[in-house]
C-alpha cells in the first residue's frame, strides 16, 4: 500500500515499524505500528482476532463501531498518520479508503507509584508520581475525585511532542492566571521537553532570577493541597516532578509532614527550618567577619580558643574558609555522581580523612570546618532551596570577608528587598509576613490546627475564600 510505504519512508524505515496485512472478506486490511511502544498481547486479542473472525461488511465505520474490541479509537486523516503512529497508536487501513483508524495500544515500561526519594514521609500518604503522565493523572483523579478538577493537555516540543498536562480547579483558580499560563505553554518553541523545569523559564516573569518562582513536588497529596488553594499544576510525560504556580517562598518552609502531626511540633520544626536558612547562608560570613574585623565583640575565651587552633596556618582566614567550602562541595558532588554504594563511602571517608589530615597538617582549622559543616547541614533543612542557598552563602562569605558585618547586614537588606519585590502571578513572594496577611498567619511559622484554618490563603488569589461551604 503506497501510503504505508510513504509513512515508513518518512520514519527512515526504522526496523521496529511493523506492517501486517490481512484478508477480511476478500478485502485487504493493513495494520501499521511501532512494536516497541505498543501492547502486542492486547493487539492480538482486541484487533487481530476480531478482524479474522469478522464475516460482514468491511469499512472503517463498521470496524470501529462493531468489530474492534478497544476502548479508544478515532478516525484520522492523512496529515495525522505519522503523528498518531509516533504517539503509540496502531493505524488500521482498509483498501479503497483514504482515512485510517488510530487505535490506542500504548505500552511503555514504567515503575509503580512509591515513596519519592525527594519527599520521604514519616506519616501520611506514601504514593509518589511516576514518569508516566497517565499514572500522574490517575493519582490526581484518585486524590481529587471532583467535577471541578480541570485537566488540559498540550503537546510541546517540535521533535519530542511531549504531553504536558495542566491541572486546576475551575471553581477556585483565578481565570486570568490560568489563561496566562495556558498561553505561555502554547507559545513555547523548543525541540524537546524532558521535564517541567524545561518549561519554567518560559512561564515565569524573571527567568534569570536566582530564587525559585515555582513549587516543585512529587506527591499527589501535596499537589492536591496546592490546587485546593487556587494554584495551577503542570506535569510532563516522562518526569515524576509536578510544578505549581503561583508560588510563595514560605511554601518551602512548610512540609507535608506538618499536617500529619501535632500542631505544636509542626510549629517548632518550622522555626528550626527558618533558623536553618539563616545558619546556612549568613553564619559563615559572620564568622569570617568576626575573625577579620570584629574580634573585639567576641568573648575572650573564644578568642583564645580560636587563636590556639588557627595560629601558624599558611592561609588567610578568607582563603581557608573558602577552601573548606569548596572541598566539602566537591565531596557532595562526588557523592551524587558516583554509584550509591561508592558515593556514600567516598563522602564519609573523604570528609573524615581530608578534614582530620588537613587539621593535623596545619592547613585548615577546626573552627572553620565546624562552621562550614554546620552551614552545609543546615541547607538541607529546606532541601528545595538548597541550590539558591549555596549561592547566597558564597555571596555572604565574600561580603563578610571584604566588608565585615556591615557587608553582611547590607547583603541581608538587599536580598530581603529583592525577595519582597518578587510578585509573580500577583502572589507576594514573602507573604504572609511581607506584606503581612493576617489570615495566612494561621499557617505561617506558627501553625494552627486544621479546623481553625477556615479560609484559603489570601496571598494566593482564588475565587472562593472559604473552605468546605460549597458542596459538590
């Protein structure tokens, strides 16, 4: 059949493209499919067997309506043949007809939903998204069986034609925000999309910003909670990550475990995370500035202790602290890149051996190691912010080493002012504290019990402020 030969030629006659021909009531019927992306067992039982058993009239309408035992089938024109084939459809042709039937037989190897490695759970749901967009949609349907849940799908990428799905609640999400995100998705012009992070810089208002302007998660319960606050979620086929808009920085201080435990404990942990951000970014710069410029404000006992451990070092305090920071960062990168069993051993042995040997050799000091180690550990109290906090730490280190405490304070003022200026999708980045949103303080650093949080966050614009009053 000429059209089949043309399709195979367009696809470079790849060996996994299979053509099958059947004689059904003296009429030729052709099947064309990519064998590596379909369920061959289902094809035999739902398509091939019914065709061979059919004794009546043979045309596309009859076959689709009363012969083929499949759940999803559509009539497609010539221009869509290649697209459907690449989307794991089986094309069925009948002699004498220009159209074809596209039968859904998609089958790809995929893992089962499990607890995500990036979001370990102490209490609460342990399901996580997988790389299949169908699984992502199914898990969202399971968590949120509501008539108000809207799912819109697009195909993005000139070469990959990746399915991108957008989720929102039509009774809660701001229609202007939904339309804005939808328009940006439709205008994306790129070759390939492998992950939602490929889309972020096309959507956000400040693509060059150091700080995140979107939420990132792998758990259906977290995404569901975001949707119920009026946010929009975006998932990409091939990735277990889902991103949400609008975003406020305080989301990363919150954690799903906070809502499955005692409110008082959740409050305490949130203060610990907030302190961790300060320790991770500012403490190394403060330590360096005190050693270099403001040692008079340090108690005498501490000065004597530090002096005893830092005398005769060949490096200046600034070079020493910078060297320790780079050393630990290299060990961290090694632990990520090597196989798991080698990475853990390398990071532990490297940290112990290099750290201890460096101190004994008189190249680095114990106080410097302690300060940098505490800073590196504190970063992961808020893991989603770790990349940004690592850069901010380096900036404060440079400010503390050159301008002292004045530079550190100036840097804090600058970063707070910059974060305060970010207002993506009309959501103030530092809400509910700047600006102060009294209602949202119930789920701020201090967490109130869930029954007392009767209103949705005011810092995220939604169409219904009150929770639970409108029934399905």
